[in-house]
C-alpha cells in the first residue's frame, strides 16, 4: 500500500427493500425453506460487496452480514450456547441460532415436542438504537469453533474476485458485554484463557483461505477501564497478534462510538497493525492522536464520515483533520473510513422522492457515505477541490433555510426562567389537591396507554394513507374503536382510562408528523434488532406545534365516561432519542424546542378537560453518553426538558410518566428530579426487585409508583393470585398508598383475548389489596 487507503467497517444487511426481514419472517412462519432464506442472504451480500467495489472502496468487509445480530453470530461461532437451547455440540445450526435470538414459543415448542424456551436478553448496543443479544456465561462455559459463517462469507466474496476483511467482535468486548449466570465471577479472568485459543483458530483458518486482514471490533475500549482490564487488553492482543503475524494475517483493531480518551495511549501500544478511531462521536483530539502514533509504525484508520446519522459530511472540516494527520504520519499510515459500521444508517437516498429538495441536498445514507469516504481519500491524492466547493455551497444554502432560523422559537426559549421548569407546589401539596380532584381508590388501576391494534385497525390506517378511505370515515372508525375500548375498561373496573391510541402508528412518528421541523422518509429503514426495523423521523428544523395533536380523541373519549381519561404524550427526550437529529445546534436546544411543543399540548389537554396527563420517557436512560464523565450534563438538560414540558399546570393536574425496563440505580436522583406525580415502569420480570432502587433510604422516591404487574412482551396470562403476590412484594418495599396498578408497558402488540384476561385479573388483584390495606 503506497498511498492512502479507504475501507468500511460494515454495511447495512437488511436489503434495499427490506428483503431480509420479509424472507426471515416467511422462514419463521414456515412459508419458505432454509435454502430459500440463505439464497436471499447471499443476494444481499453480493449486492453489498459489488456496490462497495464499484464505489472504489479499497478494503471491503465480510462477516458484517447477519441474519439476526453480530453478537449472536459470535455466540454461534464460539459455541457459547446456553444449556436450555438443547445444543449438543457440533455445528450451531440456524434453528439453534434463531432460538437464541427469539426463544422457542409455546406453539413451536408443542409442534416439536419441546418446552418453551426464553431467548437471550437484549440490550442497547452502547448508546445506539440497535439492540444486541447478550451472551450468557457461567464458570463452566467452554468455547469451540462451532460455526463456519465467517469462513463461508469470506470464500463467497473471494469467488467474486473480492478479498475482504472479515469482521468479528473482539474477545474483551464479547466477554465484557455478556452476563454471568448462576454465580458472579470475573468473566475475563475465568473465560479469556478459554476463548483466546478459538480466536487463534479463526485467524489460522482465515489465513489458510487467503485473508490478509481481520477487523476485531473492540468498542469497549472507549469505556472507563480498570487497571486489570487495561492489562488484559495488552496481554490478549499480544497473544492474538503474535499468532496472526506468524500466519501472515494483519489485525485492525476497531473502536467507535466515542473517543478513546485516556485509553488512546493503550490502543496505540497494542501490538496490532492498525487502529480505527471514531473522530465523529467523540473529541477529535488531533494533536494527541499524532503524538500517540508518531513513534510507531501503526496504521491509523480515521472515522471521519458519520456512520450513525444521516447528514452529509461537512467536508472542509473533515478534510482538514485528514490532511493534518497525513502530513504528520504520511499517507501510507493513514486510512479513511466511516466512524463506525454503516448498519446504523439507511441504505440509500434513491427512492426518497418526497423529501424537501433542500433537506435532501444535505442528506447522506450508507451508499452516499461511500462516496464521501472516496472524496476524502481523493482530497489527499489530488488537488481537485470541486467536491469541497460544492459541499460548502450546499451547507451554506441549507443553514440559511428559514425553517432552521425561526425567530419566534428562539425568542421564546431566551425568555424562559427557572419558574418554567418547576411545578407551582411541592409534591405533598399537589397530592392533596389531586386526591380531592380525582377521588381515586387505593391501588388505582390504569394501563400505560395503548390497547391492542388489530389487523382491522392497521388496515384502516393503511387505506387512509393510500386514499382508499376518507378522513371522515377513518375518524368514524377510530371513534368506534375508542368507544369499544372505553366500554371494556369501564366494564372490568379500571379506574383511570385511556383512549387506546388506535389512531397512532408509532409513539414518535405520530407526534413528529404533527410538528413542524420534522421530515419523514419512504424507505430509510434501519435495523433495531432481528427482523425489527424502524424508520426514524428526521428533526431538521426548529420544532413548532401549530395546532393541538391529541385533544380531539381525548375530548371524545372523555365524553363517553365519568371516569378520568389520561392524556397520552411522548416526552421530549424520547422523541429526540428515537429520531435522526440535526447537528447544527446542540441536542439540548432541540430537546428544549420539543419540550415547549409538548408543554403546549399538555395545556390544551388540561383546558379541554384532562385531569391526568402522561408524558412517556421510555428512552430517558438510553440517552446517557457512554462515558460517565458526560452523564451529569446529559441528565441536567434531559430532566429540565421533561420538567419544562410538564410544569405549567395547576397542582390538581396529575402528571404521569412511564419508563421501560432499565438499570435505574445510577440515575435515580435524576428520575426524582423529574418530579412526576406518578411514575410507572417495567418490573414484573424482576419480580419487583427494581422497586428496591426507589425505596433506598439514601434516595427514597417520594412520589407515587406504578410497578408493572404483568409482562406485555409475553402472551402468558398471569393469574390474579400471581399479581396479588407481586403487589404484596411491592408493599414490602414502598408504602401502600404510593402504589398504582398497571401493566409493564403499552398493549398495542398484544391480542384482545390475552389483554382482556390480563387486565381483568389485574383489576381483581387490586381490589383484593384494597380490602387488605383498609
């Protein structure tokens, strides 16, 4: 390699038209064979490889394709299969692989004569909106080479004339992101000695097949490491790299999602041939990078094209960084790449025909990002600067767009004072007013918001979108479903009702479609997990609410009952987290704009009769930066955004919020600072253990709490007795008069048959607790 090199860390595997999702789900349903599924995967891989080759990418990845998840792929490769999946050794086949990802459901288990088996746990992949399957380890866990995918895909690309760079999660990240089962133990100390030999086997086999490079992903290197972990990084890569060198295979160590901080020196000293750095998400500390690498001969891969957002590169800034490092280290020691795998980006702008032209001019999806990588490379190899000039002109024009510079929005924010971020009275005072206004029983029952969305409901929405159903007829249909939902809730005795949200498709998209400053794509899907893909909105301008978004449905629902009907809104932090967000201003400022829009909606709901308003923040914890040193600032503005959206109403108005299953212990002070009158969260799977965080004497959550009493992710209908037991457990931890009774989450994805039984048992359980706690 005599000059600057380009490469990619990974490419989207879902197919331009979601071919992978369609084929995978057909396979699960038994509608296509395994061979047909494998054929679709092969077609997607070949298309991806040929696209990257046609764009001029020098080093193209393989093994970045996955039928479900790359960490699950590693579990299959290393034979890290928990006992409950019945694997007896040998090749981890597709059935076992999908069982680990999805579990074995009752219907499938019955047909195979097996028992129902729960899947591996899912967690967020660092601070992205992608979920990985969490490996499970015991002290007895052993590893063996148990799947050939990494080798098969290398050979597949080689048959097309492309010598790829196989991609594999590194051993320390793989172990550190896993969970111990049965007993706590040091995963690295116990399992690394057993895992490293299998990595060496992989290296030896790839070398035999003709590979020249292997990419080992170690994103955990961006985290705060203990001295022992740092030592193990050094010794592990000394062993792996020595074996690779003996076999003529070079190692690229890839880090991403933040800068390395104090671990930069460690990474620069690891005995690998190349290190990849993310210069987009973290601090691009160019002097430190040069200083750390100038005394060795390592290649430095610079992640200068944002792999996680959808905006076109600001070329002048990126090329300046690139030129500075190339001047210091020389072109043979510098590679250029996206910041991380492009799996977090939609595939292509082609087919996006409804976007505003000026907005589209500054967008870049995975395919377009390949062009940006090549343009950066060419900026070093050639004096031609037309790409840079065009890029600068496009951005200058876009940033002057009136939608990004709405004076009324910025003026309103500038006039905010501390009083706007706090309720008028402390909780004790508010609670007295709410008790008098609402007159609810002890252990009040409610749901989290959505009721089941049947095929009939989804089809009606689709017909409206296609113009096959008029707005008037659609509204009549939604009112009929709302009436059915209200009648059902009244019949079984729920205390605080919901509209059912039958008109809503997605809790973020629904609100984004009613706010200015948002845009929506036609095909910009990204993988969330498995076959679950999402199409996030784009927040591109100043956020403005021009009219009420939910009051019509609430007014109608409230007209059908004398019981309170909750207003249901998505919170500002969650809307921010689950969107592609503009980068010309801070996330704090954008969140504040959204908060003001939600604040106005809360006011309209209250003015039209709502006494209870729920502002959901399921993504509140997800927004935490990966480095703890940055948590304080995020939690400061995130909690302020929530309070801004909810603090404008009188004491008798009860504010609820909902959060999904998460580790709350390290952010409990911030949750208390939200000052919601009632918080509900997922807790049934933990058997109410999560409540311990809220009862800790050091923090002691003072307001009311709705711990979920049944798991909405499961079709299982817990008995009334099981729910009573959970509520008794809750009362051991918090005061009985703090407890609300509700499901873990919304019921949108469940069937009415399940939900009617679940909610009926829930209400009856609450009645028993009421009588026992008089």
